C-alpha cells in the first residue's frame, strides 16, 4: 500500500533537507552543573555572507519543537515574509519538570531549578551564541506547556532580553495575572524597542488552562502599549494539542515578523493611505530602517512597496513630489527604469516635455526588449515626441 505523507509535513521535510546546517553540541553548564544538549541551526548562505546579522530564536523543548520551528522559519524566509534566523534549541525531555517548574503554593514563583535554568539562558547560552555567531539585536524565545509559562518570567527584568515570546499551548501558573502585573509592564512603553507576546488557545488544553490564558489576554490588552504587540489565537479546528502547535507556529511568525513583510493591503489602508506624499515616503524609509536595525537585513526598499504608495505620490499635492520620489528610487535601484519613469511624470506634469522625453528614454534604455512591459513603457516616449 502506498502511504501519502500530509502535504504540510512533506513540505517541512523537503525544506529541512535543502541546504540546512544544524550543529549538535553538548554544552557544559556551570550554573546547572550539568551537560545540556543544544542544537544550532544556521540559515542557508550563513557561511558565505560576511555582512548579514540574523535574528536569534531560542526554542525550548527542542526534542520536538526545534525541527518544526526551523521548517517554518525557512518557509517564511523563502517567501520573503520573515528574515533568515539562527535557531538554537535546548532539549529538555529529561529535565523539563526541573527547568520549568513553579511553586503553585507560593504565587507561582519559580523553583530553584527553574531560576537556575533562566540564569543559564541569560548568562551562559545567550553570551555564548552571540559571541560566536552573527546575531542581530532581535531575540525570540519559544516554549510549550509549562515551558511556555517559564517565558513570562523573562519579562520581570527592567529591560527584558527577548523581543518576542511565543507561548504554545501554555500551562500558566494559577497566579499568572498577579505575576505579570507585578512586573510593571508599562515600563516597556518607555524602552526604545519592539516587543511581541503570542499565545494560542484551544479546547484541548483543558478548561482551567483556557481560563488562565483568556484572563491573561484580557489583562494584556488593557496595557495598550504601542511597542508591545499582543496576539491571542483561539482555534476550534485543531483536533489535538499537537496539531494546535503546528497551526500556532506559522501564525506566531506572521505576527512577530509583520513589519518585515512588504506593505500589506491592511497596512496601506490603516497606516499609509491618508498620509501626505512626503510622509508616505518617510513611512517607507522608517519601515526599512527598523527592519535593518531589528533583523540585520539591509533590503533597501522593495520595488513592490515603492509601487504600493505610487498613487499617493501621483495624486496628492499635484504630483509635486514625483521628483523627490524618482530620485530616491534611482538612488536605491540605479538599474531600474522606475526612477526615470517618475521623473518623467514630474516633468511631463510641468509641461517640460524635453526633459520628460529624456527621462522616459533613459528608463526605456534600461529595459530588456523581451520585457512584456517594454512596449507599454515606450508609449511614454512616443507621447512626448508628439507633444514636443
């Protein structure tokens, strides 16, 4: 009988084989007085790219979460929805109850073992990875069940180390709201950084756990901090906890790396549509400056995003900023005809047809004659010849 793998897992399998490099390491920890197994995924092209720094993700429960997270991260980077990432997994199969435990009789405080485990991550693992690999400032941590609860304790710090917290099927402590309130999360609003907090929820985690997840989400939504982004997912379709994890990881990546993606329809409608031309240009520039700072990805500005705000530049303020726009694009993409096109539009609107003709000709000269848009672009040249 021929067995068909589910398409999703087949895709992950193919992705994981294609150019993947994973380092398995036995890390001897002074803090834990133990040897821990860690797995380090380096993205495709890491060794030959000497300039790029990569966001770092720490995955707890790596014995079953690591490959699933790496597969999703590779799919997201391949489709330009997220940057390539360095992923570090910590295997916890035999140590989870010690490393992520809480004392439920003492307001869900950490046990000595879990305090040591957090200290191990902060003072040993992160310095080791950041000292030996090319990491950007953006850090993510992922955990499932009781390990997801452990993630919340990193928010206790005055300036939390991690930018994003992905809590899968979380088993939060009974005093999770009081615990989080004690951290004074309003402090995040005073820090020049960006934070994300993701939780998923489904009927399969149990009524008591669901209640805690829901109550925490209700509290976090009241904070209303511009730089602390909350995402709560509830799934009725997942037939089990395992499938809930498989659904949650890509949904979390969608949220955590939302700024990295090109301008979406929702982003345009809610943040850009009503801006002035100069403010729209500044919005794009700031978006890509933040992408470069957070993720170490110097993308310039994607051509698709340049086209996304075209209507604002052309239609508002009599098209007076087409010249600024065209010059910016030429600076970013000197071999693209787009910059010349917008400069041509600028001069044509001002009835300076000779300069418009010059720009349209320069743009057409940069196009491949086989380009299906080349003939359409040449119509600009013909129009100026008739007007001249």
